[in-house]
């Protein structure tokens, strides 16, 4: 399943429960090394008929109650969840019929593969398996984590994030 402009995602509230999924993405831009912190999570796509989960990266400076409450297209459901409407502020990269979504300052220009090379190795096997499932790829339990993540990153090498 994919995510499209106008879809509504149910995302975990920034209440401390998901802070462990914070990661640093490294990239080059304008001949300089850059880095930025992101929170990585799985969101539920409320718009899709079938149960559809989406991998979502949010710029860490924006993953807080103040940032969420001052953002249009964001609605608090309860203390644990928000609704986020996908629009032109968001970017994505695709592999087959699956997409992952990035919500960040668009002045940041990391290639899609950076989100996997930088983040998944730090998150552990469970998240890597989850990401493989979300992107419709097969997971090989015998594979070494760094090899598997490297292959996933290569699937997106040179792929720019695209606007919705």
C-alpha cells in the first residue's frame, strides 16, 4: 500500500513514548557535510481501506506538542495520537508500491538512501524487519543486519525525496 497527498495518517503523540526512535541523518549538501535529527515511526494510514502502515520520519525539532499544535493539517485525537494530513509540506521516496514519508524543512536535501544508512542500523533488527515489510521487501533472518540495511539503502541510492 502507498500513501498519497490528502491521506490522513495517525501518528504517535510526542509524549516521551517514542523518543527512543530518534536518529541522526547525515548527508552532503552544497559541498558541505550536514546532519539532522529525525524521529522515525510507523503511522497508520486512516484513509486506506485496508490496514496500511507507513514509515514516517519527522524532523526532531518539530516532534513536540508545541510544534504539533501550531501546525495546520494536524489534529490531536487524544493524549497518545494525532492525525496528520499529507500535503505539499511532506516528501516521500518510493520502492515498488510502498512509500516512506519525510516531514522536515525542505531546505534539507538528503537523498532517500541516507534515511536507511544512517538510521536503521542504530534502531535494531525489529525496526529493520518492520521497514522491509512496509516496503514490500522480503526479510532474510540469516542475513547480517548491516548487509541487509545496506541493500535496502542501495535500493534508494541517488533517489531524491519528492514532494507530494
